[in-house]
């Protein structure tokens, strides 16, 4: 099993969620987060004072999928989240040793 963690632009969250739903991925977690990558934030002016905004709003989407679905899910996320501009985000993939459904003790892929 693999955990896929995607950090994306907030305005792309609904498109990514819909893309995952369309390929049959039901279980996911979405969190509002803040951070920056290469773009390092930007400057804004408020009441005549310039200040640096270095932590930009992002959305983190997490899901765990069987190994056999990894590329399909990764591609769906990347396609739905892509604008072609700096700040589109990143996708991270982790190995998952096990999963346990608390309700009935299902384990492994049965718990997904």
C-alpha cells in the first residue's frame, strides 16, 4: 500500500477531489495548510506598509491506495491540480506497512 500526499493550490482542491471520485478513490483527508516552495512567498501592501507573505495558503490531500492503483491516482491528482505555473505543488508517496479499520479489525487493503 502507498500513502499519497499532495500539496496543491486551494482553488484546485475541488477539481482534485472530483478527479479522485471519478476513478473510484473514496477515502481521503483534506487539510488547509500554509507553506512555500521555490516561490518563497510574495510582498503585499496593507495600509501603505509593505510586508512579506512567506507562508502561502495550500491544501494537503492524503489518501492510501493499493500498490496497483498508485500511478493511476498520482496521475489523476497531477492532471487535476496542474496550472503550469510556479506554486502548483508537490506529490509525495510513502510506503504504508499496514492499515487497520477500527470498527471491525479489517487489515491491509481490506481496511481501505
